C-alpha cells in the first residue's frame, strides 16, 4: 500500500472534479478524500496499491470533461494514518 497527495490546478472547481475523482478512485479501489481549496485548486489524498495510484494520477492530469488542468503536483507520503474506508468528498 502507498499514499499520495495530489493537488490539481487550473479550471477544476465547478466542473464536477471532486465527484468524478471520487468515482475514479472507487473504480480503482482507492480510499481517501478530495476537497476544493480556497485558491481554486483541488486536493486529493489517496491510499492504495501503486499501480492504481499511478492510474489515478494519470486521470487527475485530465480530469472530467469540462475541466482544464494546468498543473498537477504529486507527493508520495508515508501512510501514517489508520486505514480509512471509502473515498469521500470533504467540504
């Protein structure tokens, strides 16, 4: 198991990015969360196997149909939290 923090910049709010990120993460059997940040970006934290995380990163570089992703920052971090269930949208 591995853990990533992904911050996505561009036109990523108001385009269903969080909802489709959750669906993508669930289809890849990842757990974690996604939320909008006040600077207009979206932040995701995901835990799962490395191959699935790499596929999630690839998806984040495109996002949903109406998104316009300019940049994606990825940080591989140590999974120091207890295992969580599911993938949720954080307000």
